């Protein structure tokens, strides 16, 4: 309700300074565990024929923002490059 339409929607998710969220370390740890498990359990493949661009979006900042891209999560045992099949 406090976000204005058309404005930059980036925000500090956990706040900063004296009012930083007390649950930030736990949330970051949980995010790390979930992403690690996803990467261990699935193979990430491009959603189409073209690979995503590795060139960052042009803007003035210390942090580079990469161009958005979509991936497919392939379960183990599917496709030609699964570990149980010969190549």
C-alpha cells in the first residue's frame, strides 16, 4: 500500500541499520539450503534453444544486474546426459 505505481520497486528486504530484521541470518541460511538442494537435485537447462546473454544490463551502479532468463529444471534420469547413460 506504500509503493507508488511506476516507481522503482527495489527495496531492502530485511531493512538496514538499527532496524534490521532479526530473522535475516536465518532467512539467508534457509535460502542457501533450499537453493543448494535444488541445484543438487536437478539439472538446470535453458528453456529454449538460445543460451542467456552473459552481458550485464547497462546502468550506473556498483552491483551489476544480469539480464533475465528462464531455465528448465530437469529431474535426474531424464534426457541424454543423465549419469546412468553412456554418451
